[in-house]
């Protein structure tokens, strides 16, 4: 959870950078959320604050999600030693059925207090989690994870594509958005890794700093890349499940950041 929060530093650093480059506050907030590496969250916040930028911001967000295997590994290797990359994590504890059902309810209530504006994003996230884990609405859970999300993706692609007309997309501002997006994603990755290293100063049982890179919201790409980077150092060191925990926390963290930015900028 802490690593998922730490990786959101890229959002706020990019917010300040965008303001320094002359973007309006609402535009800067929309650009900054690219650092969360979450396409739907970027589209949601931009539609609320700067709808004229939804095309370049959406494309930038999804582009950097696709470039995870290129962007993240060099940063992870630069900020960690081989000894740190070889740290083995203990076997994850299997949660009980009761815990799986309590988590989405408590998570939603906490997010309501932290950032009420994030509920449109996190409400659907926790609702889907509750449907899946309850085991009593399998048909609805399968439909939501297949037919409904596929239909939504098709319409999302059409609407984003329709908003990228030349007079809006082919501008210097779009170049600035792509540049700031790359900075945001890189800082988010680096801040997660560095925070993991700081945590190790205070923990008896050390954690693998590579997991900090999975704190960004790009699910499951970042978790997979952390796992593969760990395997290159030690083919028997499996980090995927721990990385997915950080990845899931990053999803929640980026949505909360979007809610906070919306509440301040709207």
C-alpha cells in the first residue's frame, strides 16, 4: 500500500512542471495524472477539467503504458544493486473469504473520506471486486469482465480517436504533453523504487526494491516487468504476486490523486 502511494509522486512533480511551462492549472492537473499510468483515470479527469486535451493525454497515457518494457527496466537497474535485486520475498499469506469480502467495503468507505470525488472510479473498481469475490453472481462478474468491458473499450477508442483532429492534436502543446508524460512516468517509477529502499532501513525483513516500480497503476504490465527483472538476476525468485499487490495499490492511489485534483481544480 505504501509503495502504491509513493509511486504517485510523479503526478505532483509533473503538476508543478506543467504549471512552470505555462499550462493552465486544469490542463496541468490533467497532464499530471499521466504519471499514474492509468488510461481510464487520465481520460476521466481530463474529461472533467480539460476536455480539449483528451486526445493527446489519452494517447500519451496509453503509449507510456505500452512502453513499460522500455522505460522501467533501465530505471530499476540504475537505482538498485544486484544484491537488492536478489532479495527474496516470503510466501504471500492466503487471505480468508471474509477478508476478501471486507476489503472492497472498507476500501470504498476509506476512499469516500479521503477523496469523495474519486468514487466514480473507485466505486466501480470495488464493486467489480466484490462481485468476483462474493461467488454468488458469477454470470454478472463474467459479463462485466468480458462483454461489458470490451464494449466500453470499443466506444472509448472511437471517442478518443474522434477527439484527435489535426488542429488540436498536431500542436506544440501535444509535444509538451508527451514530454511531461514521459517525465511523470519515469519519476513515478523511480519514487517507488527509492521509497522501497528507504523502507528497508526500518524493516527487519527486507523487501525487494524492484517492487516499488510496480506501484504505478499500469496493471499488470508493471508487475510483469518487475517479475521479469527479478528473474534475470535469479531464475527462482518469483516476485509476480507481491508486485501485483503494489500494482493494485497503485490503481487505488492514482484514482485518489485524480479525485483530489478534481476537487481542487473543478
